[in-house]
């Protein structure tokens, strides 16, 4: 991962040194790694079941700037799995409630919130300066929009999904010319099923597992511990995890034009 341009001017305060002391002990992070996290900007699309654990761990880990994008409000049915929210957040815009919770967890990071629906027209503005984008949405239209931005701007993308008892984690490093994209794995067509947690259900801890894996993969990419694109599936009932290889589809509507 390229080092953010402003890392050289950053230092850790005494409070940050204490807060991140367990990271500083690790050779895989250390002072340089923590400064890299502090200088990084990560955009998260969707502050729901996947976004909740991902955002909590990214904030706790010291990502310097978090960009939250979600146009939904907190409902009672969300509380079964969206662990950012409490009963007193019902009816509030998710990004507003999430921003307050994250700021109470770590008041030494920047949190930027956008309570609006993502589209091709506003993606450039919403993802401004993002080093990595996390897709924590629950619909194909948003996933393809996020994918197009990341492909066009060569911004690493970490996408995930969780439904019923099955989870998926995908990481695409578009700085590498041979990287596949979300469209290579799931080609866009009118037959894409409209299936999500609202109509199919999901077991609640699965979101925590997959969302936390998104946060870990984000740190891995920022710290240089990820060698390329990854595709992982997880079964919540058996606890089995499988890793698959992905290949670029030269006929892909999203990224094939770069060949």
C-alpha cells in the first residue's frame, strides 16, 4: 500500500502512544505502521450489519479519517445485528448516530458523515482522498457503483456480504493491472436476485465475523501484509472458511477495458 503523503509530518501524541501501545509492540505494526494508519483515509459504504463492526474496529485501530456513507435511519429490527446502535438511536440517521458512537470510542480521529444515497454522479465527491473503500452495502446496485469508482480510480476495494448463515469477503487491489474486480466475479445483469437480510434473514454474529474481517483486511492492505486480491467464504454453522483464487475477466464490463 502506498504511504499516505502526509505520514512524514505525523507524530503520535502521548495519549495516542498509550492508546495504541498494543499495536506499537507488534513488529507487524510498530510506530511506522501506526503512523500509516493515522494518515489513512478509509471510506465505508453502509453503516449497517457489516459496517458496524468494521467501523468500530477501524476507529479503535486509529484510522485517521473515516468517511461514512449511508442514507438510512435506525429501526428496531436493525438492533438484532447492527451493533453500533442502541434503543435511544431509533429514528436517527444512521451516519449521525454512528458518528457519535465512533467519536465516543476514539476522539482522536476524523469522522466525516454523508447521509445520502451513493450514485455514479456523487461517488467522486463522496470518496474524495480515500486510500481504501469498504463496501458494506446490501444490494447489487450499490456494489457495482462502488466497484466502478474503485476500478476507474485504482482504489483498493474490500467488499463483503452476509446472508442467512453464509458470508463472503473479497479484496481487490486495483493498483495491480491484473486484478479482477467485483464485476468479474459477479457479472452485472438484470437477473441479479433482490435478496437481502430483510427478506432472507441473517444470523447476527455472522455480521460481526465478516465485518471484522473487512477491518482486518483493511489494516493488512494499509500495512503491506496483503499480496493481492482475495476471496474468502465463511459458514457460520460449521465455522469453515474457504479461500478461492480469482482471475480477471477480459470481457468484464467493469474492468475489461483496462486490458
